[in-house]
C-alpha cells in the first residue's frame, strides 16, 4: 500500500507535534542510514539525497539535486524504470522493485537493486517517490565472472578431443563405493559411448561397463575418491564383450582425479598407437623375408630361457644350414632362392612345438631353441622331423627344387650359458658339414656323452 503523510485522522492536541516531528524524524533516518535513500519528485528530479546516495553514484548532493534519475540511469534501463514510474503515477501499483544500472562519472557501471514507493497525501495525490538503492555491483560482477568462467570451461571441455566425464560415487549402507553415476560429460564422451548426453547422465558406470567390476578398474576409481591420489594408467588393456560374442581388446590412457565425492575422468583410445608400437617391435625382432625371429630376438630368447630354466630342466639348441643353397641362387636366381627360404621357414615353424623359437640368423642359417624337454632324444627327434619336413620338393617356374638341411644339435649343460650351447650347436653343424653327411643331424660332444 502506498505511504501517506497522513494515513489516519490525528488525535486532538497532537496535530502540531505530528507535523513537526515526522519531517525531522524522516530527515534523521534519511541522513544516518547506510543505505542509499532519496526522495524523487514526480518530474524525476531528486528532492533530497543522503550521503550514501552521493557515495554510491559518485556525485555531490548539489549536483544530484540539479538532475533527474534518468540522467544517471544506463540508457538500456531507462525505459523499464520510467514504465514502472508511470504505473505508480496511474495508481496501478504502489511499489516496484527493479534491477537496474547506473553510470558513474568515470564511466563505470553500478549495479543496483532499486525499490521505489510512491508517497501520497490524505487525498491520494502523489507527492513524490521514496527510492532505496542497494549496491549489488560486487555480487553482480562476481556472478557474471563466474558465468563467463563457466561458459569458458564448458567450451574448453566440449572442444576437447578426448572424452571427459564427471562421476559421482554411489555408496552402499556401509559407505563403500559400489558404482559411479554420470554427472556431466563432454561431446566426445557422448560420442564415444554412442549416447545422448541426457541419456548418459541417467546412467551409472557399471550399467554401461559391467566389466569394470571384474577388471579392477572400479576399485581403482574408488581409491581415487578414498585417498585423493590421482590415477594415471597408460596403455591399459580393456576387454569388452562384443555383440557377436567375441572379446575385443582395446588400449586406453586413463586419467582420474578426485572432485568432491567423485572423480573427473578422461580417457584416450591408444589402440592404434599400441598396435603400431607392437608392429614396430615385432619388425625390430623379425626377419623381413621369412617372418621368423631374427638374431636380436634369438639373443633375447636365449637370455630369457636361461632365466626360466629350472633345476634339472633340459634345453637344447638346433643350428641348421641349407645344403647346396648357393647353386639355387646361381642357376634360378635370387628370387627363387627367396622362395626356397620362405618355404623352409614355414615348414620349420610348422614342425616345432608352439612355444619353440625358430630364428633365421643368416642367409640360409636357422636356429631353433627348445625348452622344457623331457629327454635329449626329443631334440634329436625334432631335428629329424625338421629335416624331413624341409626336404619336400618346391616347384619354381616349372622346376622342382628339393631342399635339404643339415642340423647340429647341442643339449644345454646344467649351469651352461645358452649362448655357449648355441656355439656348440654351430660346431656340431660344422662337423656335420665337414663329414659330408648332409641327410642326418649330429650331436655335438659334451659331458652328456652322445647328447652333450
């Protein structure tokens, strides 16, 4: 209800006191208030202002009493303010509140919450307006800065190529983390999960990826929340069950940090990188012509086999060399020689056990490393199997080439370095070649007699 200077009939004998006391009391409240208060005439001019108004608007009392409120108002807010004033003047409303901006003399913008009440006399005639201005510049600017920062952060998050999600912990009655709920996600995460953002944010981690419960990932994410320690997993293999029933393994770089009672989580699919690195590693340890292991892989295998040997375990090395290989190159050409080498390699690989290593270490030289043999005779039998497998004819440009291979066999001593065993196998092969008996393997001499 609009204020009136006289809102009821005065009691007898008090009228003079009321006329003198109210204006004095009002002036006292006006001047001493820390809130910006002023009286504004119906023409928009300031009638009186307190010190807080002068301080807020950056103008002296004399200056303010010479101007209207419109001159201080930001041009974009004038029409809204005037429209409310006209409603008060028309009697439609008695009071209005408005968020508006004022312009400081230095050009700065002052944000205020304005409350305006019409003052009327006993007959209802509008005399003036009482205006109260609450300075909210600091809060408004802080809110605007927070809004801008939030928009910028949202832009950064959504522009990231890597998927990102914010997960909040789901706990059981004992407080243990049993799952995580999606609270936020960028566009890349929605695309990676093939889900609309609204759908994703109604989902839990285990609903999408039940494998997390058995792979140990859920426990690792829970540990981030519990300990506060960030998580970094590189080249982490993730096995997922596809719709056709087969299991696909992909590799990811995972990063997780604690946020309140959850984690900020991002990941990157590095499957292509890992597989490329594996291919490069294989190439570094692979003979480019035959696909067999090369000398570098052979040396590594001999070291690892030495480390894996158990007391009493029996290992052996076979050293093979093709017989009369040079005439094949000389008469049929090097391309024909390559065909023979590839065929021999494939036959040797098929003849040995799955875990045995077959390596090509020279032009026509091959080595086989055998571990966990039951008896020395197993190495001799395998050498014979390889010799027979290699000796089948190979048709090259209408010509049948029948390769053969001489093999030296050496059984490893209990405490012998397998590289020494390799050298003894090479000596056994040399002896076999020198004796011109190229159809059967030979066992190098050693402390085990015929198998040494």
